[in-house]
C-alpha cells in the first residue's frame, strides 16, 4: 500500500524537508498557500521498512522511513554552533 506524506518544516533540523524538496523551513506564509502546494505536489517514493524486535516476553514492530541527505545542512548547523560558542 502507498502512504501519502506531507511535512511542514517548523523546527531547526529540517534535513528531511530539504532532502525531499520542501525547503529548509516555514516562511510564515498563509496556510492556504501551503495546502495548495501540498495538493499540487507529485508523490515521490520514500523507502519504508519494518523491523520486529522480539524478546522472551513478546515482540514489537516498528516502521521506519529512509531518505538521503548529504549532510550539508548539518555541517552549517555545526559551524554555526562553534561560532556561537566562541563568542
């Protein structure tokens, strides 16, 4: 089955939003524009997988999603952190 997912990057760690083409953060625009963008977007595949963890008393299944990001945003965040700490 297919699951449609849309995300609105509101936090500071928006690497998934960048990697999937939604940009680095919410610019405060109208909600109607954001919803129109979501409605007009083309679905893109996202790798999902499940893992079942079993113990002596039972088990639990968790579902994960994978995406690719080269980490440039993490490097910028780390450099910003170092700059902030040096002052």
